[in-house]
C-alpha cells in the first residue's frame, strides 16, 4: 500500500465518489457521477466544520436522506475540537469501524519489529468510556474511542497473545470513571510482574492513572491483602470479573505499601511494574509537555507514540514506534481516506492548488484536508503537519500543531507551539530547584491596560521534603522574562517598541488544580480518553477555579529584547 500510495489514493477517491454520487452534497456541486481527481478538484470546494453545520444539524435532527453519505449515518462522533463552544459532531457510518480496526491491527506487527516477546506478558492500558447522548433525531453521539470500546470489534475480539490487557473489558466499559480506574489499577497491580508495557491513549491519561495510585494505594493494598473488593465498587458487572482474580496476597499488599508510603514517586512505574519495556502513550503535539513528568515517573522508559487519528478519520501510524518523541513521524495510510494537503507559507495557508499525498515535499508544512468514506469532502482537519521523509511512496509527517491562535492581545498571535516552547525554555530555569512544570494553561488578560499574557503553572517539586525546594520569587520572575524572550518578535515588538502588551505574568497554582480542571471538563461532557488540557482558557468559571487556587504570582521584571530587522 505504501509502495503504491498514489494508485491507492486514486482508487479510494473513485470509490468514495462512486458510492456517494447520489448524495445531496455531491449533486449540489454537479459532479454528475465523475470519479476522477481533476473533476473533483475543479468542482468540490474545501470546507471547514462551520460550512457543514447546516447539513450536520439536519442529520442530527433526524433527516435520514442521503445528505453527505449514501450509507446510513450510524452515529455521531464527538470531537474534542469545538465550534462556537460546542463539541463538533462528526457523522460516521458503520463500516468506518472496520477501517479503524484495520489501522489498529497494524500496530502490533510494527511493534514486534522493535520489541520482541510482547506475547510473553500483558499490557496495562488505562482505557475509559464516556456516557453517550442522543441527538434530537435519536442518533447516538459519543467519542470515537467510546464507540470503539463498545463495538464488537473490541468486546468480542479474538484472543491474541500479543494483545492481552490486564483490564477486564467490563472495567473499561464501566461509565463510572472512579470504579473503572480503581479496577483497572487493581488488576494492573495484581498482574504486576507480567506487565510488559504501560499506557493510555494520551500522556495526560497515564498521568491521571499515576495520580490515582498516589491517592488510593492504601485502599488498593487493603483490598489485595484481604482478597476482597472495596465496597466503593458497586457495579456488579465490574465486581464479578475481579472476584475471579482477587485472592488474599499479603506479600503484594506489603510491597505496595512499602513502595507508596515513602512519598517518593520517582520511577514509580518501573518499581510497580518492573518488566515494563516502554510506555504506550501519545506525547506528540500538545502532549509534548508531559514528557519530563512521564520520564520522572517512569525512570526514563521509552515512550511509543503509535498512531495518529481523529474523530473524522484515522490517519496513520508511526513505523518506528521506539524512536524519541521529538523524532516521531506518522505515515498516513493511503487506504484510510483521500488526503490532500494545503501548503503553508510563512505560517499562512496559500490559496493555491491542494497537493496530493504522493506529491508533498520533504521539509514543507501543510494543513491536512480529507475526503472520507463517511461523507466529508475536502474537509480541513485543522492539523499542521511537516513532511519528514517517505516510507516507500507514502510520505511521513511530523505533527507540528493544531492550527489556531491561542493568545492575542493586539496584533500578536501566539500559537500552541510557541507557548509550549516558551514554557519549556522558562522551565529550564527550574532545574536547579528540582522542580518541573507539570501542567500549564494561559489566558490573554485584558482586565489590565495594556493587556498581558497570564500563564498558570502547576509545579512538581521532585523532592518529598516539599516547600524548601519551591523556586524563589526571583527565579519565577526570571521564568516570566524567559518566556517573553522565547515568544515571537511581534509579541516582543508590542512589549518593547509599542508598549501595547504588559509584562507577562505567571500564576503558580496548587498541586492538583489541573486535575480539578479535568474533572470539571468531564463533568461537562468531555471524555477522559480524549481530554487534553486547554492551553488557553477564557471560560469564566474555569478562570475563577484557577484563580482561586493561586499560591503566588510573578511578573516579568524588565522588557525582553527586541530589535527592528536590519534591512540589509
Ligand atoms: P479528536 O477529534 O478529539 O479525536 O482529536 C483529534 C485530534 O487530536 C487530531 O486532529 C490532532 O490534532 C490530535 N491528535 C491525534 N493524534 C495525535 C498524535 N498522535 N499526535 C499529536 N496530536 C494528535
């Protein structure tokens, strides 16, 4: 498939257009049954979610006519991306599950090339479902992973020695996130010596599991010593499978108590699960900031980022899963959808022809545009990718960022990647204090005149002796300035030459604040699997929550450097 990328893509497009020829959408653009690229490119416009909202609303309201897809819409997948503050609803068709399954089925053969013996043990993966809603027309709306875990593909998967997971399926399917996590952690502990890999979908999910262990190890150890499950676990579907494996084991209970009672959490993953070969978590894109924290908890285990996917479509996989996180490239699988690429020049999309998958150029950045079997045509996903090379004739991409502007006070536009870089740069100053930034978010505060960037930091002080090692006010001020120095020149020009942006402010929040933020998002309908910390917050209740947890505030003491460009 990768050798024939272009031919496969041509076939995929023809298939999508042929089967959907009678849809209202393709008829509207007078495709008249054409299935070739030239006609498609000439007649079908590139669109965003907002453009499709009227069609999506009709489907949600119960219109069953072939609007976007000739095949019946089986459900809506709720993306973590939002539109006008609401989660995006992606219509999907039943057979898309098979396509997703196909991509999942490639992950193990690829991993086997690099890590032998995965059939000799188990995987401790923390997976969660989220409760579902129905649209006015009665279609289910739920996150893509919930849809997958609840499908027969997952529930009735055949035994595969390479994919034995410690979590019983009912625990994954339990919609009470506490009970689900408790049982998954308990089973992980019971099988601790067989566990060969530990993971979650995104890095944030794995850190949440570690946090859960920190908070609940006493209870877990008590259950293991007694051989009986805590009365907090009330869901019978979860209790029954655990009863089969939970036998009194005082030795294991003592081990857990000895390891967890010291308050020393460095390397906890490898202490609890000593045969772990790698962490299976996505740490690319917005998740990159978790890398130091995961290194700390795992004693530097490799982190495998295996795949790149979204609610709209599963895109591809990392063919070198054991490479460093900074070197991860994803190979887009040409059979998943029809892919086009909008060239980016100087940060802006050029309105020229979209480029086909096989014709992208190494080193260039593009915005991903997809045409799917489920009925999205030339749809802008919003992800920016850089071509790093080719696997056969299929290009490989670094995930650069999700396209959006995070912070803006004036003409400045700071995106997620810039903010991430600035936090990384500033947090280097915390190293002598043995502290790291475990979570951060930002807000463009316009309460003051001029407005300024406010960055909320949650710190992890690695030494259990606590307060003495918190960075001093002077160090924190230097962090503020270091962030400003790392931001783009438009920002610094506004600060220095125009005075239109005030000094950047860091507000340090109490430990656990970002977990509260996640709980809040989940209580409002976010999914644990797909939850990503918002890198910028504007919603007043969330700002109030953050502000009520502030322990200290610090501002940039001087101006950053900025010089006008020399016209040479
Ligand atoms: P959702 O629609 O909620 O499933 O989110 C999909 C989005 O998550 C993608 O469009 C990307 O922006 C991001 N994403 C998914 N997989 C990865 C990955 N491997 N690395 C970085 N970002 C990813």
